[in-house]
């Protein structure tokens, strides 16, 4: 028997430590929370994807009375990016959320399992690691890749 660990490196950053490019992306995700349609969960999620063509594509959660018909912020952004800019590749992703009180969370929000699977497909298409920024009110967790969020990734690549 052999036991091994899989380690995920996380860098905790303050807003002051972000580069202007990183801050622009995180702020795009924060702005997107205000466009969430979340009358059921009252959990307002925003995502933003920077593409290699320079465009930042935002997304927000879009809920539905038939709950499975809604979608998360990350997938609304990545599928729009894929539909609108099929030749572009992902460079970085940011996600954040506000709670029912309207305030940004104390702890960073992280993508759900379905979004991790969706996002890792686009990371593989990019052919390189795509960093993920998970932002909260006073701190940001940076992971070097989407794959770090999803060990033993299922992929056709
Ligand atoms: Zn999700």
C-alpha cells in the first residue's frame, strides 16, 4: 500500500498586493455580483474571465424557479466566453460573492464542483495553467490553476 497527499498551493493576497491587471479582473467579478438574479438563494455570485484577446467576460448566477435550470456565475461567464469568443483562450478567472445582507463575504467563495469541471475544460483548451482568484471582502485566495481545484480531473485531453 502506498499513501500520498495532493497539495494545493494557495496564495492569500490583500487587495493592495494585486497587480492592476489582477485588480481589474477581481473588480469585474465584484461588479458582476450586482447583476446576479438570485431571488431564491439570495447569494449573489460574480465571476470574470480574462481572455487572451484582452476582453474580460463577466458572469453572474442566474437562478430559476425550476432550480436545476439556473446556472452559476462561473459557468454563465465561461459559456458566454466560449460562445462569443470561440478562438480566445482563458488567461485568468476571478469569482466572488455577496450574501443575503448584500455584503461581500468574509471568506472567499469557491466554485462548485460542476463549475470546476466546466472551467477545467477551458484551461485544457488554453494549454496552460489558468490562475483562479477567489475574492472576499478583505482578502483574495489565488490558486495557480483550475486543475488545483479539481484533483484527478476527468478530461478527454
Ligand atoms: Zn457553480
